[in-house]
C-alpha cells in the first residue's frame, strides 16, 4: 500500500469522524429543547400570574398565601433549571472526554504514520544509492 493511499484513507476517516462529532455537538441544545423550555416557562409564568391575581386583585385567596405560592413556584422553577443545567453539563463533559480520547488516538496514529513515512524515506534513499 502506498503512503499516499494510506494517508488519503486516514484523511477520509478523520473527515467522517469530524462530521459525526459535529452532529453530536450540534444536537446539545437544538430547536426542540428551546421550544420545550419556552412552553414550561410560559406555564410557570401563567401560574404565578394567576396566583398573584387571585390573591391581590380578586381576593379569592389571602395575599400572603398567594405570595407564598408564587415564591414556591419560582423556587421549583429555579430547582428545575439547575437540574436541567446539570444534565447539559454532564453531556458536554462526556462529549469533551470522548473528543479527548479520540484526539489521543489520532495522535498515536499520526506518530505511527510519521514513523512509517520516515522508514519509507530511509528505504527509498538506500535503494536509490
């Protein structure tokens, strides 16, 4: 096998791997995720506004109870946001760890290719003399 053929195959493999990783990294916070968060935020906001309206304006429930419910709902929303951020951080760490592993593999393979190329050049020089 010629060195050029070997290098071109390695380059093709690298490009395939690069595209696969690009798709994975691109899916970390895609459009569906944003829409899902928008709907949840709107639901929480609606419930908080209704709670405050029932307590402050319509006096259907006590004002302090409506404030306490609003604070509780906001606290639940913050806890949910922290949990969601932790999931995202864990996924990003996993991706970065996988990338580091692949980079180390590629580095090892590059060193092997360099060694073979040097051997090939040495053999070529010996044969030409």
